[in-house]
C-alpha cells in the first residue's frame, strides 16, 4: 500500500482567547512591523499512513483528529492531503 | 476507606495526595496508569503534574491510559473522583467534566496561595468545606473555558464548587476554580488542596476538608 501524508491543522475556535497569538501580535510592532489586526497560533500535524487510497488516508487521519489531535470543546481542525 | 491515587508518567503531586489522604484518616493506595485494576478502592484522586509531558494538550494522552478507562467507568457508576490541576485537565479531556483548561491568559506560570469562595458543598469532596478557604494554586494552563451555555448551566445547577477571590490567577471564565458533574461525585479543581494539609508546609490546613469529605461520603454510601 502506498504511503500518504495527511496534514491536520488545529486552531483554537474563534471565540476562545489565544494569549500566545496576542503576545506575538503585541511584539510585532516593537520590531518595526505594522501592528497586525490579529494573530492566531495553532498546531500543524503531519501524519503519514499506509492506506489503499488517499481518501482512506483522509478518513483515517480525520478520525485521529476527532479523537485525539484536537479537543472539540476548544479547537477546530482541518484535514487535507499534503 | 481506601483512596486510590493514580500516578502517570510526569505526575508530581501523587505523593502529596497520598499523604493528604493519610492525614485525613484514610488509607492511600498507589495506582499505576498502566494498570486497569483499581484494587477495589472507594474513591480516586488524579494528582497534579505534567502527565506525559503535557504533550499535545495537558491531560490529552493521560485520558487513554488503562487506569483511566477504569476510572471513567467507576465515575459513571458513582465512585468519587477528584482531579487536581493536571487531574482536572484529565477529567475534562475524558469528558467526565465539561469545558477545558487552556493557557493562562497572561502566559505566566502562577504559584501563590489563593483564596477561594466555596460555592457548593453538595459534592463528595466539598461537604466539609467552610465558605472560604486558602490553598496554593500553581499552573500554566489553568484558564477554565466553556461556551456561554455551559457556563450558565454550571452556575444555574450549582455545579461550580469554588470561585477565585482576591484576584483571578489565570483568566478562568467567571473566576471558576473548580466544578462538579451532575451527580456531584466527580470534582475538578485547579488549586491544590493536597498542599494545604499541614501548618508546617502550606498556607494552613484548609485543603484537608476535601479528603475528610470524601471519607464521610464513602462511609455514608457503604
């Protein structure tokens, strides 16, 4: 079976405060950058799986994201093929 | 009364929790994360620390430990379970308690003695507590969050067990320091009652009430 690389992007839901993003947003102007409107920081996860088809890979990793990689109470995630 | 304390890789406060159980008059039973056998304990404490290095999210990996499978089943059957700090995070990740604990709003790790207003004594772990207590708080990811509907329900149903007073240490919504489930047998608190059980080593003995409460709760259902 071929190896497929699947990417999971996990981000705090829009209504959840992101203090890391805010700290970075506040730091940027002191480095001479224009103040950004907002900065949100999340996680980028790359998972390689051995499956028959790319769709199977997406489905398998999507399930992993649902159960473990993201916490649906505070985070949204998106799954895509690399 | 046998009170189990689960040790995960990265637990820090398991010995303190065992000691608190003994000082309250119970028998502390060391439980291992990799063992699903709860050894017939009457209640369980999930201690503070950094289980599995807090990788991914605090409490996210601990939730899948064999011991946690048994704890979740036992909790659903009514066994008293207390999660302290990292243990609270594990209870939320296990969906035994609603909401989640996120990075402190100001990003700093906080370690100080904290005043709490006890808002519910109708749980297995808080029946003995007075209106106000002071116990240490020490966390980096202790900011309690949940959607408005959940927060409203928690407050309306009397399921907030304690509020921060004299300053919110981590940005928790509505100053919530601890909550319980519908049945009142599962309690999660971010501050550390097990560090306030002797005058010599803590801000007082206000934390002892959590452990004497559960001993009485177990006795009354036995």
